[in-house]
DNA sequence: ACCCTCAGAAGGAAGGTTTCTGCATGATCG
DNA sequence: CGATCATGCAGAAACCTTCCTTCTGAGGGT
């Protein structure tokens, strides 16, 4: 070839911040580039002496392999995406915020433990951002069937695992979800056992699977038990609408004597509404809502909540995703159903009804 | 040696879906690679006709530029890190969780709006993860002066902006923080104005700047006012220790008639402790704590909180970081002090003391 | 003495982009 | 009419690593 441009063999021009490259390490150690790569990555056949020597020199030079170059070469970036659908401008949903925060936390831990880092990417973010980051795979929270980003990713062959059953025929590699039907049935039974005669539901207008499955379970339970359904639906992403819906529910002529709210803020919404109507909780109204917020332990009265165990879900989702990325585990789609937990507090335990004064022999302090 | 045949079969998933490269686009469009690159990136001198044509072809082929290649070439990854110091295994601190969640949310939005994505990276995570991801810059939350990761990043010339004044001489490019002293003084004045005679403090044992500045401000206020300081300190990262410390504080012979708690859970901790000692809030004890949790609006009674406005901080931190990355803005370190907000609720407003029965002429419902 | 084997190490080709340089072409101007 | 210049586009280097292939001796078997 033309010997024209071959000049800068070992002279760093100095314009950069002098990050040592593998070349520099090779030169300093008196070996070839290949040997350096092999020594540092534990590959090839090298005597321990060489390996040690190379590592030492690399350390001395403060050598850090270029993530970009490695990614380009190996096709692996060590990055996995965490995608949430958004309403409006904010990257996270409001209603599921405590859930999402916990889930993201667990997912981050799990990813890290296997050497991956997590990138937060709202589904509706600028397309260029999605294009600009090399992802080995993606976790999608509550994917909608129309989600263009997820569809595109799947088309490109990027593994996708979803938290929540994928709506429609979205071809994700695996999903993890709670058994929402069972959870709702459990709550309804719990409320009925506490003495509820007419159980109401505060639900959402959106078509995601969580809302749909929960509502269906409620309706079926009503049919089975022979109770007329009493429910109000509202757009769950609107924080104010919940309070209004709670109020509407308790204003009905066929007012329920127990309510389950599907979304996190429903507990306080319902509590406020109950106060407005002079209803005592739990004496006149039993309350349960689905929430991860610890705040419900400190309301007056404390409110029984259903936890979806987001920690477990976040962990499971990431494990499945990384398995898919690394080719471990089954090639077929995996569906994993995780249990929920009902945290029973005062709001769903009816006190002996005769007297409101004498406490039922239990001291005020909870244990531990 | 022990490298027992790490033979990653080169077909883990087996489905590299022949992503179209820039070469393919060039061939299909009948132009050179250069022209494609220029056309898509809006550079070079090309007539609109060519530009349109190339874009069309690229679209038709579903061409997505390789993020890795672009990063390698340009040195920009479009990724910024979000680093939190950790206690134990969990990636986020417990005590600042609501704060962190809000802050991270705002940071994600701000980054996205400028075309960057956020990577969550605990400071104490495995070193290989740090090395494996190419960051254009990093946000560090509450950096400790001994943090090896941050030091290393700065050494490599990666821009670092911190949320919270950097401890020691950590050479960050900029920082954003609240005016903690002013916030504490404001709270103390507020409590004094509400009738507090002896204000206690629930603080932490750690040496971070938040704790230190707040405590100092308290002590100075006490000296100025002539009140004997009454405080308890506990390890803030231990969730149980807070409850114990709250109890200790209220058990003291010189029991305060008002308390400010520096950490998020202190509100409920103090409330529980007050109940145990039969103290009514706010009649016998005024309460304020620093928290971003909306739950404190629904406790009984609602608790006055100091908000550090994490949204604003997250946004500001990211703006400064990206400015530094892109070379916009001042080259000198920037310090930005953000205001706080005191959300006054029942727990810090002493009712007229004579009667506990008659409400002070205000109806129960707030104005909508 | 010769060939074969194998450890140890090096060479060099991708990998896909951006971008600097440079070559044509046709237009403009002195 | 020739020199200059703007325009439109192409070639190829560089970014840094990984890994497949090849080279070189040295030692051992026949």
C-alpha cells in the first residue's frame, strides 16, 4: 500500500487526554496487541508469567479497554433497557410510581449482579435516543400492543422481556406477571369474610391487562356470589380523576360497604371521600387498595394493601432477559406468574360492631 | 489456566438478523458511503434531492446506524451515568428513596430532552460494569470524598456533576445543592412562631454535607436563641434505628415540644413515638420532617414536610452536566444553590390551646 | 537427521461509522 | 479564453478491540 500515511506508529499526537490504548500497553510490555488482549481477557494460551506481566503494565498505565470498541467488535454492550410507557411528558407513570421505583431498583441490582447496567428509556422518547444506544435487550413494563418501539426492537432481533402480560400478539421472549385474578378473588373473599355485603371496585378505563384482568375477576366474582357489581372507572394516569371517582363511588345510592381500589392513590382518595360522607373506616366502610407505598401503614386508620411484590418481579424479569441474551435457558417463550401479598391492616378488619369504645383487648403497639 | 473452555458457542441466539449497514444503504441508493452519512446527519454539501433520496432508501431498508460504531468514531456515547452511593447491597439508599426516585425521574426527563439516556450505576458496583459502559459524563448523588469511582472518572477526564456539595476536595465540574442552612433556620423559626419553646432535632451520624450543614445550622440557631440543643443522632441508613432514636428523643427528661427530623421516615417514627408517650400532635408536640413522600399529607395528623425539590435539582444537575459535556457554558466549576419548600400541614400548627373540642370556625373541607 | 507437534506469540482482518482530503464538473469572472 | 471557485460526491484513514490464522522454535520420537 502507499506508505504515505503510516507514520504515527508509536507517537501519540497528544491532542487527546492520553487515554492509554491496548497498543500502548503492548508497546510498554514488549508484546503484541493480541497477547495483551488475551492476557487481560483470560483467553489464549499464555504462561502465567506473561499474563502477570501484561496485567501489571496495564495497571501501571491505567489502561481501560474502550467499551465502544469492545461493543463494536463483540456485539455485546452490557446494557439493557428498562422501558416504561408514559402518559404525557414524564418518563414514569404516576399511578404506578412506587411500584415502578421498587421494580427498577430490584432490576438494577439483578442486572448489576450479572455484569449488566440498566438504561432507563421511556417508550415514547425521542426516536434518536433509542437509536443511539446499543442495547443487548430490553425490559418493557406493561407493553401496549401498539408500541412501535417494542415492535421495532423485536424486529431487530433484540430480546425483549415484559413485566406484565403483553397485550395483543406482541412477540416478547418472555414475560412475568402476577396472578391478578387470584389476587382480586383473594381480596374479595377477605372483605366478605370481614363482613362486607356489597363490595365496590375502583378501577381504570385503560385497556392494559392489569386493569382488564382485575375487573373481569371482580365481575365474575360478583356473578358467582350473586352481588350486583358496583364500580367506577377513571383514567388511571390522571391523579385528580381518582379522587373524583372515589367520591362518585361513595355517593351512589347503592353505596358499597367495602371497596377495593386498583391503583396506588386510591387508598387516600377513598379515605378522604369516606371522611366527607362521615363514614368511619373500617366500621362503616372496609378499604383495600393495591399499592407498594409504605405510607399506608401510617394513615388513620392504616389501610390494607395488596403488594404485587415488585422486587421479585424486577429480579425475575432481568434474569429471564439476561438468560435470553446469553442464550442460556429455554429458547421458547417463558411465562412466569409471581404471587402477590395481602398486607392486612386495620382498614379491612371490622371491629366487633356493638361497641365503638372498648378496644378488643389488643394494645396499641404493633409488634416489631 | 482455570479457563475451563469458555467456549461461548458463537450462536447464542443464532438470530443476527443481518442488520442493514451504511454500506448497504449506499449501494441501494447508488451513492457513496460518505454521501449516505452526510445525508442522514445533515452535514456536507448535498442538494436536497440527494438527501431525500438517501433518506428514503435508508428508511426502506430499515437502516439504523450502529450505536457502537458511532460511539467508537465520535467518542460520544449519548449516555450519562447516575451514580448513588450505597449502603449494603441495594443500589439506592433507603433513607433518601423518595427523594432519589423523584430526582432520577427529573434527571431522566432532562437528559432525554437533550438526546441523552441515563444509566443507573451504584458507586460500589462491580468495577467491570463501570469499565464496560462508555459514559459521556456522570451525575453523582452525595459523593463521598473517598469515592474511588468518581476519582477515577475525573482522572479520566469524564465530566462529573454532583447533587450535593462534594465532600473534601473532590474535583467535580459543578454541583447543585439546596441551601440547607437556610432551610433549617426557616423551619426552626416556623416552629418557634407556632409556639415551640424547646425544639429538638433528629439527625444522622454520618458525615455527609447534608447532615453536617443541617446539624450545624441547628446548633447555631440554638446558641443564638439561647436554647439548649436537644438532639439524637442515628445511622440514617438503618431503617430501624430511626424509630429507636425518635423514641429516645421523646423519652428524654428535657423532652422537646417540637421536633425536626432530617430524614424521610422520621415523620412516622416520631408520630409513633408520640403516641406511645401519649403526646398529641400538634397540641403537645409540633412535628416537621424532611421528606418528599406525599404520604405525609394523609397521616393523622398530616405532617409538615420540607421538600428539597428534587425535580428541580435533577433537572439542573443534568443540564450542567450536558453543558460540560458539550463544552457549552462556563469552563469554571459552577455551584448552583436551589431553594427548598416548606409544606405546612397540621403537625406544625398549634391550635388555640384553651379548648380541644370546638373547631376554629373552619369547615372540614379545604378549598378545592 | 528429520519430521511432527505444540507452546507461545504475533499478524491482520474485520466491525460500522465519521470525517478529512481530494477529484471532478460546470459556472463565474477578469 | 483561461483562471478561480463553488458544488457534489467518492476514497480511505482512523476509532480500538477481538479473534482467527499463521509463524517460529524447541523438544521428542523414529
